């Protein structure tokens, strides 16, 4: 069946290829076969996380990791968990793979594509945490429907968390922070888990927001047991 414009999912991102540096290109060519995962639209084949990481361990999903420095820092400090980052920006993917190779990280996997498509492939109650740090704020009112943190997406994220699993969001846009807080509080399967950054490393987007004088808001909710 052909997908019509009326039934096409609302994207929360612009597809972004960008140009990879020689370092990023070399890392992609060498490490993608081992650490990479392509997310295809419409693919709902179950993803075996234990097989993906080569071990049984708690898994953190990071949606939109940018250039990946924060992902690598968290993974290096937390070797007991696997970190699965998903991004659409190809230079960011190349950079994270380069850092993975340079630091010898074995607990990182890198996915390219739509995070919501990826979530549909992950079994319910199988993630230890979901991180959504500084997603596109889509500041114009007519684009708010494209924001990642909206009820149907939050429900899917929450369903993939184990009981007690954490959904941690951060933004530097005050109106998005307010909308995020309302959406997360309205989900019947989530409960507040504090509003501190709790080990989240500072990101480029955070520094940019701070420099521009925007307040940083962290919102942490956990799945009810």
C-alpha cells in the first residue's frame, strides 16, 4: 500500500546528511559494520539488544546525540550499561564512531535513522533509560506538532522502559520546557524522578543556550512499577 501524505508520520527532525571529514569517513568505514545499525522506515522486525551488544546488560537509548561527545562520556563512565545512540546527522555519527574507536569503547552502538521507528523494534520494558537531550525546539507555533516530546511519542518511550526506568529530557527553550513538563506529567504511566541533571555531561547545545542567556531545564520521570 502506498503511503499517502495524510498518513505519513510527522517527523520531528530534518534529514541531515552533511559532509563527513576524513576522520569521520575513515571511522565510519572501519567501525560501522561492528557498531552501526541502519533504521529503515517501516521495518518492525524485533531488535535483540543482547545480540546487538554481545552481552546481557541494561541498555540506555539516547535520541539525537548530536556529535556524540556526551554519549561517549556517559558510556565511558558507565561500562555496566550499553548505550544505543540514534541520530540522523551523518557527521555526528562519524564523530561518535571515531571517538568509540579512539577510546576503545565496547558498550556503544550507533543507529542511523528515525528514533521512533527504532523504538517500534525494541521490546516493551527492555530499556533501562531513554535520554532526550536538547531536541530540536521547533520554536515556531505552526511547527510545534513536530516536537519530539508529544503524548504519543512519550507513551511509546515509556512502554519501552522497564518498571522504574528513567526518561530524562533536557532543553534550553523555556516554552518547550513547559510543554515537556505538562506532557510528561500527563502520562499516566510516569512519575517524577527529580529535575537535576544527574550525571548528564554538558553538551555543545547546552553551552550555546547558556551563552544566549537561556535557562537549562532537566526533567526526569520514571516508569511506574
